[in-house]
């Protein structure tokens, strides 16, 4: 299959069957964002059952290795999951070729759970085997300084001590970078629950001919049969992952489990080439309908893209959603 077939589209197929075909095309990706089923019994409309943990790890290891082969030498793979699951997957890969990130949120609870409430998920960062760790696009993903740092430390002198820069040490100043602090491995972004979910969760109304609607229209469809994706991730989180490695439009993003297509929507709004793979035809159709919105309209509805590089191709064509012959 030609490489152009895998450009700016959603493929309706099992990702484990598509990835080997994609490898044959020679295409490579700077960023791969994998948000697979967490193996906790969520209904994604494809009759997926919970696997024994050993089977799940074996399944994940197989397609992750394919993803690593699809990375550029300086690319990064981001894998979502619960820490107790990712811990088992991470040991399948060299410890010096991975970094453990934490996505921390405080706006999602289960009141009926009389135990420790979950407030974080893992994002395992992997890179190409036998390659040095790449540098991030630091200035694109800086984060706000804490108020205490700006108030009590920024601009002040740090005294020289024997432990700093060798003996006898070196006097420095706490400088506050104009774009913010260096990115941390704990990313604090609200989950799509409550108000955050109402602002980002697009939906398909089956009652209205399976048309797609923005979150603001939900009140008009309260009594209708609607479809939302149960595990959609925040767009700001996706934006940070993409911009951690891609500067401008010179890069590609692969989403092996596309779901509602939100990661592909973010890539499009950033002017970056993308490919999504989704096994559920209804979610694949959902994603393509969302992607059909012209990019300027998307950008107006997504304020976090207001500062996107204006030289990028924000109106790259979207190919038709299709099934891959296996």
C-alpha cells in the first residue's frame, strides 16, 4: 500500500494489523500517542473483554515494538495507562530507554469508592531502541512558575557553595524565563470530567442522523441517543505531547487508537500531518466528521491554538475514512 494512503486520515482496522503494513511503507513519525484500552472493561463498542494481565502485556508489547520501529531516530512514543498496568509493560523495555510521566488531575472522583481516589494516570515515554535520548522542544512546552518562586526567589542571588559547579562554587541568580519554567514530569491538567468535559467533548447524535455537534449544543440533545468517547484526553495535554518533539509543520503524528479523533484534531489544528487507526467504525466515522471542520473554525473553538505557528499548513486535505484490506 502506498505511503500517501496513510496521510491525514483515519483507518478503520485493528491497529495490530495496520502497523506492520505501515512499516513497509517506510513512513516514520516524530510523535506517536497511544491511548489503548486500559483492560478495565470499558465498552468501546467492539465487544472487547478484559484480558488476563499476562495476555494484555503480551498484546501491548507486540504493537509497541511496531510503534518503536515507526519512530524517527529522534521521535517519542507516549503510552497512556494506569500505573499498575504500565508498570508491567515498562519492564519489557530497557530502563534507560524510557521515562515515566504522570498526568495529575483532581477533578475526577468515584464517590461510591470507599478507598484511595485515583488522581493520576501514567504516560510512559519511550524512544527508538539503541538511540540516545532526544532533546525536547523545551520552549514550546514550558509551564507557569509557582507564585512562591516568583515572589521569593526570581531575580535573587543564589550563594556560591562548594557543592555547586565544583569547589569553591559559583554565585548565580535565580532567573525566571519569559516563557515559563522547565517542563516537569508531572503534568497537571484537569481530566475531561465536569466542566472540563462539557467544553471539549464533542458528540454524535444518532437520533439526528449521526451528525456531529460541539459541546455547546448538548443541551438541545438531552433526550436523544448520543455518542461520546468514554476516555477522550484533554486537548491541552495532547498539544503538549505533540509540541514536545515537533516544531512547526515538519513532522508527523501517529495515533494507533484514535477513538473520537481528538489527538488527530489537535495535530490538524497545529498544522501537523497525522494518521489515526480505529477499530470501531462508529468512532472512526465520529473522528472523520470532527476532522472535516475547517481548521480556522477549529482554531477559533480551541483557544489553546491561538499562538500556533502561522507558517504551517493548517488546511492540509483530509483523506476519506477507509478500511484497510488485511
